[in-house]
């Protein structure tokens, strides 16, 4: 069946891999992000109908206008993937609150604003999938990720509540918690003063491929899952925290945050 799929942060990393995973001839892909050249490059490599809609998810007015343009042009959105995000590499004690606000604006409010702007059409159609790319850091804290973990925890509070409110509809909300995925996320992560970290951490390089992660996300959407954990052995930390919290603390406080 033909689907319209809107992916934010689609110019690189996990978002690009998700776009490629949905490259099937009946689908229409909407690719968003700030760097138009990245989005166009991704679109060039995709064979199905693909449209680039540049969007900064921190710009509320741009969100409203872009939603209107997308619905006017394509009639509906079946799957919204709130993927745009940025990480952090700095100690809580040293990190300016403004840096935290920036991370919250992108990771949390960005997903909330876009979802809210699209909710009326999801409700009118009584169908759709709202996918939220959280993180294992949405399930537990981690050194040098204070604001990042806070933004991802916030996603769980908001979107789990939304999903419960939608329980009598045919709209599903899926929270995706990847572990370490091999992308450039650490390069773009913010440090204590808001500058970018600028390097790809070893842990990131040794992580699961973005393609494998995207395939698992697609399967979870198809199965209408509510929450999914994706990664290698780091996923075990979820269960350590839940069942053996002492072991979780022992390991989490000793892992090198930059790998
Ligand atoms: N890689 C991992 O290990 C990992 C683990 C857990 C969760 N995640 C989550 O997965 C998602 C994707 O991360 P990634 O690893 O693919 O990182 P990435 O390669 O750095 O990609 C991040 C994407 O978000 C976009 N973006 C950033 N700020 C934006 C804004 N204000 N408006 C619109 N788009 C924006 C970027 O495009 P522009 O800069 O062009 O806007 C880019 O396409 C994030 O939510 C991240 O937190 C990643």
C-alpha cells in the first residue's frame, strides 16, 4: 500500500538509512533537515518519489508552514519519523544551561511541535504511525550526557502519554531507543560551551550500522510496537538498570563516555 513517510534529520546517519529502508516504489518520502545539500544527495540515491522540505525543527512557524505545504501537496502523512537530534559531550557541572536548552529545543520540543502540527490530520484519518527516535539515554542517565539524557527521557513522558490518549484510535506511537549506532552524531555533539565535539568517538565507530538500525525500526513500525531497544551488548544496560541496579551503576560510572 502506498505510504507517505516524513523523516526529519534525513540528510545523514540514521535518518538517511531510514529513508533508504523505505525506498519502495509505492512510497512517497518527505526528507527534512537543515542542510539542503545533504538532503538532495540522499534524495538522488532514492528511486521512489522523494521530496526535500528543508526544515529546522526548532522553528515553530516554519513547522506550521511546512506541514501545510506537505499536506497540500501530498494529501496526508502516514508515518512521521521524528529523528532529528543532537548529542552532548560535557560534564553537567561545566555545561552552560543555554547548551541544555538548545538540546531540549531540538530533541524534545522539535519532535513535539512537528507531531502536534500533524496530529489533526492523523486524527482526521484515524490512522498513522508516529515514530520517535529516543535513545538508550531515554531509559537511563549516562556520564557527559546530562541534557541529552534529559531530552530523551522527556520524549518518553510526552509520547507515552500521547499514545495512551490515542488508545482508542488507529494511530500508533513508537519510541525507538538505539544504543551505539555508527554515525557522525558525536562529531556534531555539543560541548560545555556549545561548540561541537568535532570527532567521531570509537564507541560510535564500533556501533551497529545505521542500515541495520533502520531495518529494525521499519520492522517495529510494521509490528506496531510501542518501544524498541536497538544495539549490541549495550542494550543489556536496560535490563541491568531494571533488575540489578547496583551492577548498572558500577558499569555506567566506569564506561568511558567518549569510548
Ligand atoms: N548514533 C547513535 O548512536 C544514536 C543513539 C541513540 C539515539 N540516536 C538518535 O538518533 C537520531 C539521529 O542521530 P544520528 O546518529 O543519525 O546523528 P547525526 O548523523 O548527527 O544526524 C542528526 C540529524 O539531525 C538533523 N538535525 C539536527 N538538528 C536539527 C534541527 N534543528 N532541525 C532539523 N534537523 C536537525 C541533522 O541535519 P542538519 O544538521 O542538516 O539539520 C542530521 O540529519 C537522533 O535523534 C539521535 O539522538 C542516535
